[in-house]
């Protein structure tokens, strides 16, 4: 239990974030261990409730547990391969034009391959910003950095993925107008 700005006690009850934390852990590469990692994060948060932003604290704890266990990079490909195949099938089913569906499916797979190669903090920043709609301030707290650095992580990650998806003609145009 902690105390808010008015001096009232408030209960730390992060159970509502369980599913989103498990999803985050899975996307970061802990397919089979996601629930265990989130459970460990909850144990740590309950043992020592965060003073502010419990959601960011839990994300940060999950990220650290992933990094400590060395699973963020090594198991990313295994965790994502099934999801990419399911997404490819979804795209094929929902797109009337088979050629367009195949192209979109390949683009999705290429984006995941590029994201898989990102440094852990850039990958986490991109996923939390795009998939979980976190603000840069929330990202900063979750990644234990400043909002400017969180913004830079997202920018660098997005640029790397964008470049991986670019065709040679796209790259020539980007270089000419000076954009990343």
C-alpha cells in the first residue's frame, strides 16, 4: 500500500495489466515463459510497491527480467514465427487480390525480421509505442531513461524497420531529400 498526494492510502492492484504485460513479454520473445516473467514482475511490485506509475514499473521489470534471462534476442524468432504465419494466413483470407495479399504478407514478415534484429531497448520502445500506445513519458519510465531518449529509441527503431522494407528506388529518394 502507498500514499497518494493527498495523504490517502491507495491499494496497488495491477491485475488489470496482466494480459497486456503477458502479451508484451511474448512479443519480446518469451513465448513459453511470458506468464512466469509477468508473475515474477508482480511479486517484485507487491514486495516493493512503486512510488509512481505502477504500469511503467511493471513494464520495466518485465523488460529487465527478459534481459536478465537472455531471452529477449535468442527466442524472439521462435516466438514470432508462429504469429507471422498466422498473420500471413489472415491477410490471404481477407484480401481479394492474391498478389496484394502475398505482398502484404511478405512486408509483415520483413518488418518482424527487421524488428527482431533491433537492440532490446529499441525493440521494446517501438512495440510499447506502436502496439501499446504508450506516451514517450511512459516509455521513458518503463525503459529507465528520459523522454528524449525514448523518442530516439522509437525513431531509430522505426528508421531501421523502414529501411529494411524500402526498395532500392525508395532508398535513393530518401537520400536525395535528406530524410532517414
